C-alpha cells in the first residue's frame, strides 16, 4: 500500500492480437471488443484473466484429482461391493497409502514415479496391502480413461515394474488341532456373548461375519438361514445359506435369549460383536488358535476320520464345488447329508462321540 499520498499508477498492457487480423472489413471484432471494454469501464486484462479462469475450470472438470476420481469410482462400484461398501473397506488402502501422496494431483499429471513413491514404503513390509492399493489404483485409472479423463493407465503398470518383484510367503491362520476342540469348547462360557458366539462358530462352521450378526429370527426349526449379505462373495453372486443345526447348536439360541435381543451375540451398545472381541476372548484363554481356524479344524477332522465326502465337507464350509456349468446343474445344497455330518461333529465337540462311523459317500 502507498502511504505517501502521492499519485501513482500501475501500467498494464494488453495485446490486440495479430495485425493481420485487423484488416478492413474482416477484423473489426477485435478492436470493437477492446473498445467495448473501454466504453464499459472494463479492464481488458481482467477480462482475459476471467476467460483463462473459465478455461481452467473447464479443464479441471474434465481432469479431476486422483482423490476426486477415487470417490467417483467407489460410488459407482458400491452396489457390487459387500454391504454396499460399508465402512469404505474397498478404498481403505487408497485412503491410507496413496491419496496422502498423490490425492491432489490431476489425473493427467500423475507419473509412474509418483505411484512408485507412494507404495514403496509398504511394498515389501505390507505387500498384500500394497498389491490391493496398486490394483485399485489401476481400476481408478481404467475407469477414468473410460469416461474421457486425460490419463494413462500404463503408468500404474510401469510403477509396478519399478517397484520390483517380492516373494511373498503366505501365512496360514492358526487353527486349534481338532483333537483339542472338545476341551476348548468346554471352557467357553454360556453367559458371555463372545464365548457363546465362539461356540456357535465351532458348531455351525460359518465364518465370523455370518456368526457375529446372527439373529434368533433367522432360525426356523432346526435350520439357520444366513442372509446373503453376510455370506462371503461378490454382491449378486451369492445367495442365502442354509445351515442344519445339531441338537447342541439349538441350545445356543435359548442361551442367547437371556440377552433380551433378537441379535444373538450383542457387543457394546447392543451392536454386533467385533472380530477383535472374539480374538480377545481366545487370547484371555491363552488359546493360540484363531476363530477362523475352527473351519480348518473341522476339515482336518473330516479328512482324518473320513467323516464325510469331499463335496459334503466343502458345502458345509460354504465353498463352491466344480465349474460354473457343473453348479448350474447340481443345485442341491445337500442339506440332509450335511445334517448327519453336523450332528456327528457336535457329538465329537461335546465329548459324546463314541464309535465314529464314516459318513463318506
């Protein structure tokens, strides 16, 4: 600010374009435009700046930032994700590891070195997460390219090559040996929600997500129907899953009614238990096996004593058997055959198994 109180001016210049554009009869629009600015007390420089701002806004609209594009893609894919993409699990690797580094960059400005720099810190130490982030970054670029955003999906593949190959050794979930399941089951209490849920998992062999949200109203007689939204698989590719309940399993809904809710295993605030609560319950019992490992314990039991055929055992675990064509013809869920195996498993779990008869076939 000039505080001298003396007059001052700021010189500004604005070109009128190429001289050839102003020949008689053809180039009057340029001079008239500037004259109009002067006549209407408009600053030609400001007019041009406004034009540039409008052009930039138009470019930005067609060239979103990476963070903006992630949101667009996530919203478009939510319908095909489990639970409508609840809690944003699909975008979590991007939110945590990619967006903080390149989220503000325009899609057209992202280089393979940017993606490499974002993922390099976790490429070897957290490779499963890094791979998820990389694959979802590729999805974002492909979707963006498909709707006309000026970007190059190849930069993601180039970043992958720059990051290099990492030999990843898969880690298996620790499972309680099947011979020790009866002792563990006996130690689980019936007046603690997490313990009761673990009992339910052992007897039904349904995954944790299916069991944690179990409701008394889902049980009809001796069959529990797990809704499709709690069955593992892509949205629209899975259906409700029927589980035959053994006599021992039918005792658990009765015990759960003491909580006074339709939800069988309530956690804090009468909401479904968390996976952490189940892990914590086992830790407090000094049990090394994990909740998901009960399914492996059952599978080993089946194999070691030949308790069931391959197709029955796999169906009990909710695994798909055969090709899509085979499944199109073999539509039975083997409910009655599964019922006999589940009853034999429950007798073993509760220590009431006597002469184990092979149900294979």
